[in-house]
C-alpha cells in the first residue's frame, strides 16, 4: 500500500529533538492502521472515485472555488480523438472489456476564490495502468498521481505527503464507497460558473469593506461576514442569470428584504429595484439616498398585497420565511418572473409546515411543497443549488409560465390549501410588525432569580464535590413545575435559553449535561470580556463554599 509513500520515512521526524512530535507519529500510526485494515478497493470503485475527483478538486483545496472542464480527448487506436464530459463519465462507469478507448486527456481550469487568474491543469486517465495523473500550470499547486495497486490507492507527489495521506486518501476512500445520487441538483447548474466566480470576486472588492463598516455603525448583532458574503453571492448569481437568460428586470421587488442588503447591492450595480419588509432595519439609514428610497416599510399580506411600482417584472424571495410558499402565487397573479431561496418552512396559511414525506429531510420536503405550489401556478420550474454560507441554498426559479394555466385554477388551489387550516378567505397574518422578544427580559426578575437558584441548588446537591455536579437537561426540567416551565417557555424560549443567559452561573458540559461554572480570575479573561463590576457575585451569596476568588480577582462585587 505504501510502496511509493512511506509516511514514517517521508515525515522524517526526530523524536529526541522534538518530543511533541510523538503525538503526530501516534496519529499517523493510527490512520495508517485504519487504512491497512480496510477492505480492498475494486477497479470499479477506483474509477468511481477518480470520476468524482476530476470534477471536484475544489473539495480537496479550500482556496479553489470550482473546477471547469474545458476539453476532453480520448485515446483510441493510438490517436487522440475529440470527446466529451458525458462520454468520459459513461466510460469511467463501464466494465473494462466494454471500453472502446484506453484512456482520456482532460483539460480543465481551477477557479481560485481570491487569486485574479485561473489555474490551468491537465488530467490523464490510463485504464491499462489503472492510473490517474494530474498536472498544474502553477507552482502554487503540486502535481500528483493516483494508482490502483493490489487493491489499494497508491498516491504520489514530490513533496506533499501529509496532504496525500490526510486529505486526498480519505476523500478517495469515501468517494469509492459512496452511492451516486443522479437526481441531486448540481451547484450553479444554471449559470456560467467562471463568469459567476469572477463577478463575485469583483463584488466583494467593491462592496464588502464599506458594508462591514455599515454593520459596525449600526451595531448589528448578526454575523456580518455571513450576511454580506451571502447576499453578494446571491447578487452575483442573479446578475449572471439575468444576463444569460436575457431576462434582465425592468425592476425587481425583494419581498421580505430584511436588512435590505441585496436590494442595495443590486441598486449599486445598476439594477432598478425595491425592497419590502414589515419592519425598518437600522442598516437602512446607512445606505445611499437612492437605496433608502427603494426600501419600503410595509406588510406583505398575500390576499390584498399590491406592488407600488408597475414596472416590476421580477419578484425575489431571499430567505423570506413565511412568504416563501406565497412568492410563486404572487408572481403568477402579476404574471411576472420570480427567484426564490426558501428558508424556514411554512404553509400558505402562515402555520408551521406539516411534513408530507418523512423519508426525506424536512427542508427537502418543504422544497418539494413549494415546487408543487409553483407548478400549480403554471410555471416551468427551474432548480439550482447556490454556493453560499447557508444550509438553505436550493433555489427555485419561475421564468416561463404556461399561458393555458388559468388564474381561477390557481385561486381554487390556494383556497383549498387555506381550508385545511380553516382560514378560508380571512386575512392571513404572516408576521407581527413588532417582533416579540423572548430572551428572559419580559419575565419578572424575581421569578428568574428564584428559578436560577432552584436549578443551582439542584445541581449542587447532585455531587459531594460542590463544584463538579452535572445533571441532564431533562432531569432539571422534570424538577420544575408546569407553571414554571410554561412561563419561561412562552417568554424566553425555554429552560435552555434561561441557562445560556445565566452563563456566569451555569455551563454546558457536552451533550445535554449542565454544570456549575467555576469562576475565573479577571487576569485569565480576554481584555474584551472585562467590564466594570455592576452586580453582586452569585457564588459569594449562594454557594456553600463561597466564591473561590478574592474580591480583586472576581468579575463581580464581593
């Protein structure tokens, strides 16, 4: 198995000069043992893994965004003949005696996430030697080869043994055993990936720094990097999609636009559009005047909602929560296009989504439901998978609508869905204008203090060592009365939120275990965690052993 790569020889570690490396040797030995004891890899499994590797090199290198295959040629009768990715994929799956060629040469581009220029590469498939070689026209990425030898992956490169062993080999083993889902939606399947990646990098250069400053000024509590990079990616996707499909909007409307970031970026890039949301956000005031005029504080109530701008011909639903299933309906009523990125699952009635198919994930089930709604609206449905920092990244698009689909049929379907929840033609209230606060601030302080003390004493009594007690969340909940549980659940999200908010007293110890936090002296705390003492020390007042810290060391008043 290690004919060309002996891990112990390649790492060349001198134990006596660096004792800490003993741990690395032990880890390598464990991995080596695991690989040695695995079942032999069959030829079909080998080529399955190579087929996935060819299209997914970015899974092995975090600096690479995507792989684009530019040319495929097959080796046939001693000549190089033109071929295709489809023929390559089919041939890799065929049994050896049915193959009509001896191998392939594949030209491809690696699209970097940050570098300006793409990296060219060449892959060579040799069926006779059970060999795949990969060469790159860049010194930043090293060439490597993969061979099947005696039922094992033999890996070779000039000077990167750790990457071969701990990145490439585990991936190949996983891919060789995986079941291929042909129905899985390919990422960015509807757009030119190279154009998308180039535009996304440009948008990050133009907008990200200024938007980060807006986030700090507005003192937003949400993660700026997630929201900024996500909406920049969605903006890049829409711009490339609109260009490719020749469906650039006269104007768009983002329903449930939240912080208005997507509207702002698209406006800044020259696309006219508007954002609707039930609540104004702090960030709105920091955008340029043109964007501020485009953001409208208005509830979107599906039964009577009307757009304020007649030139809108695209609706956008970017994680629009309760509005997600309504977006195709609203678009169909206006006979315009839509882009939807469904997030939290809801019914048309505004109720939480009821599962239809428990054999698939809740998100996939909801996505199928929204697809069904779109079908009932008469749209020829397009699906895609975006590359964004979110687990909810399946997109649904309606660009063409069947002229034969009558609005009467759509309204009948909508009313039937609403009758399931007995809402009928009544006004559908999807969300309140004032967002309810459920973080303990609405619960009387004396009630919170009594609950905290009760739970503290419960954990305290669970162990003779007054600092080492641990109890499961379930056991803590069972000791509380129904009134206590219902009170905190309705106002602060439940017992888990209560305990997290009292992080100076309690700590989560893995799984569902809750323990008593041991106070740390202020010298051990990061500078950002140091605050002026305002509250009395809980342990000084309530712990039988008192606070283990001196008054000068403790973060609280003694």
